[in-house]
């Protein structure tokens, strides 16, 4: 990865010469710092103003792609005229249409039961909790004492391993979080490919240059899709992280600086 600000002239040339720019970003850890509890991750007013300004610019289409539930994401960002993709792209609103992965929707009752089982199993471990996002579940353990993390892993495996092995669920890991998803071939990368195609279809002219910013393992699928579409992929974090992204920025504060430069 290259530090984006070290090669800004080269990137800026691509941006200036693009017919249109599809600007997509993750939320937690990218636009906002990582916090102990999901509900505490408030979007800084400066970033909200910058996104609003870019969304009103005809050269840009702006979207947020997050592991959060769609309703939660919309509430946190609170901007009109942009694309929202929740639950890693399983539910999308944008370009005057919406997308809901059908198998994920059918699995809501099953995930609700799994949520209850996991919550009961983790009840005795301080700081561990399950976030029910409707189409997916997240088991958070950021505030769990280091000596107790193995207990979280063991409890999680005890409940989910049989379901994972038999293909009833998919499991991914993030920063102090386990993600449980429906067993469908859909992720942030597929969502980005869908949005790139929708953008082209809606505009009906010229290519759009896609940009994606993300900070976690679940964003790697997004970076792959961006590279396949000859776009600009930006990892947010230290540059020694092994990511598929072409560029990196060090923090959400530098993301704000990047948005200003746009």
C-alpha cells in the first residue's frame, strides 16, 4: 500500500479526469473512530457536512456501506440523497431502488433464535454481548477482560460450530467482533459491484470512477471489487496492515482531510 497523501498528485489527476465519481465508504473505524459500544459511534459533524456537500455535487454519487443494520446506519448518518447499504450489503437503498437479499430475509426467525441462545451463553462474561441486526448478528467483546476472551471464543464456538460446519451460517471476524451471516454468496464486494452497475445504468453515459474506504477484514471484499473496476481502494489504519487496498490513510481524521481535498 502507498500512503495516499504521498501520491496525491497522481490520484488527484485520476479524480479530475473522471466523468463521475462513485464515492463509497465504510462507517465504523473509517468515518468514525472505533468505540466500545456500537451505539456510541456518532458521525462527526465535520464529516457529515463534507459528505452533504459532496452529495450535492453533480460529479459525485455518495454511499455508505456498513455492517450495521440499514435503519441504524440511516439514523447515524442522517443525510438525504445518498446510498445506504446495511448488513454488509444484504440490504441497499439507492438510485431510486432497493435491494434485499431474499435468503437473508427468510432467515430472520432463525437468527432471532440464535441470538437468544448466544445471549444466554455469554451472559456470565462481563463486556460480551450480541447485537441483533435482523439479517446478521454481531458478538462484541471489545470491553471483555483479556483473561476472559478465551471464554468468549469457546462459548461462541460451542453454539456456532455445528451450524457453520453444516453450512447453515457464515462466520467472519472483525476488530473484537464475530459476525454471523446467512450462507449466501453476498458481501461488501458484491454490493459494490451492484452499485457500480446501478450507477452506470442510472447515468447512461461514461464510466464512473469508484472509490472505497474501509478499515476491517470485511472491507477486503470491497477492495477486491474496487480493484476489479479499476477504482481507488483506501485502507484506513496503519500501512503495515496486510490489505488488498492500493492506498492507506492513518485514521478517520485523515479521512476527513481527504474529503476536504475532494
